[in-house]
């Protein structure tokens, strides 16, 4: 446990469902909880857990600092700030692991917000390293065009993607697709609120099968054991 968590007396516990959780609260100021799937036990799973734990410890520290600073400046918050992080999706094999978190955070205003973060590590085609989306496709190929076609085809059937319907979003670049999770039969892409539509339309998740990912997808990555 890091010194930050120890100082705040945030108890990290491992439950039978293989998750690690932290909680922190200060009456009338903030309430926070973080629950992450425990993928430790494999080379890639250890790396994913370390990355996700480090990122979420920093996010939690920043959230608490903000809540306390705003409470001090305002005298009293209208409503306590809130942060809830949960695992959205996970995949773990000896040579490839992937974890995606979904965080709700409220820091005043009319409503809170949601955002996704993903972590993927693998020891495929080389030593253990963080894997980017480009690593899953043939180098030099036009894989972003393959994904744009597949994603737009699925999103155009939904009623809650106004940016797609209006034509404001016409294609997807690598940066737009950096948040993704691995499954045994494909990849799922995550989009925060406001990316594809209004806040009211919510976040979006789109799963593409191995076939839908196109001919440039390295499907062998999903067979790593």
C-alpha cells in the first residue's frame, strides 16, 4: 500500500470475487470508492493491476484534494463530492491482460460525469509492454479505416448518438479509439459522454467481433495463453 493510502487509512482488501477496493470519506465533503478486478497471478495481469492501481491512487488523491480545497474556499459544499470507480471489463491470460474502468465523479454543478480508462499489457511479439491499439493490427495497414466503417455501421443503428446522425463525427483516428478492452472474441471500444452525443445520451460502448475488426487485425493476439 502506498504512503498516501496509509495516511488516509484507506483499507485495501481482496475479496473472494478477486477485486481490490479502496474507500475514503469525509462527512459533508466527499465520499469515494474504487473497486478494481484483481488480475494478479500472471505476468501480464500483474502489469495491468500495477498500472490501474497507480493511476487510480493518483486520481483518488487529486479528487480528495479538490474536494477539501473547494469545501474550505466555499465554507460548505452544496452536496458532498462523489467518486465511484468500478471495473467495466477485464481479460487475463499469461501473455495478455486487459482491464477497463468506469468512473463516475461529481464535483458540483447540475450533474456528475462518467469516463472510461483502459489498461492493456502483453508479452506477445516481444517482451512485456503496454499494448496500444495499433499493436493489434498489421503495421502500415489502413486499420483505422476498417474500424471507422465497422463502428459507424453499428452506431448508425442507435438512437442516442446525435454526433453520428448529424455528421459531426465522420471517422475515427487512433487517438479516438485509445480506450478499448480485450475479449476472447473481439474488442470493445468505449466513448465518454459528449464524444458521440450530448451528456443525456450517455457513454457508448461498441463491441466488434474478430471478423468485424477487419483483415488487418492480429487475431492471434486473442489466442495467447
